C-alpha cells in the first residue's frame, strides 16, 4: 500500500504571511489540528493547534503574530508514491505526528500517525472478524471432540 492511499487531500494550508488568528480560524473551519504553511516557493512549515497554544498563548503573544514565527521548520516530508513502510520509519525516526506529502515535487496531502492507526485497526478487524465469527459458531456448537478439528 502506498502513502497516497491513506493521505488526507487536499491539505489545509495558510500563507506564510498569515496570522495566528487566521491559522486558528482555518483549523476550526476545516476541523483539523494542523495547517501547512506555504509560500510562492512551496512548503515552509507546519503549525499545529499545540503550537498555537504553547508558542502563542503561553508565550504571551497575540493573535496577530505571524505564523512564520510559530511554525515548526524545517519540515520532514514523504512522497505520495512511497510505500507505507517509509512513513512508519519516518514517523519513528523523527517523532512527529504529521507528515506533509509531496507528489511531483509539490504539496499534495498530509499523513498523520492517526491515519496509520486507523489502517492498522482496519487490518486487525479484517483479520479478526472472520476468526471471531468462527469462534462464536464453534462455541455455540460446543467444543470439538479431542483430536479432531471442527469443520466449517
């Protein structure tokens, strides 16, 4: 499976000259916890709701503070064509929770640790669902005789 199969598109962005207030409003209207900060030459940084709380409010800065002074940079990215193993390794190596995704050198999406959790849970459900039904059917019929496997 490729990163492109799980990433969120389109990514929510704000311009480099945006304010903390504008970034927070974009997060609220899009129901996301992070925005990607972009300029004419591409991706410049990542700004999370946590960054807004700690780097703005806790630091005593106002809502008109430019995001360029609040964002995390430089940004670690992954490519949309990479396999999910690359994303797992990148998350593990960097300790970040969100990775901007590039395709053809331009920003095309965002992949979060939560996206990988959902994929893992779906795979477990796909694996365990038939197994649990089999177990339930077996339990209703009573235990199989010793030395024999139940037939399904």
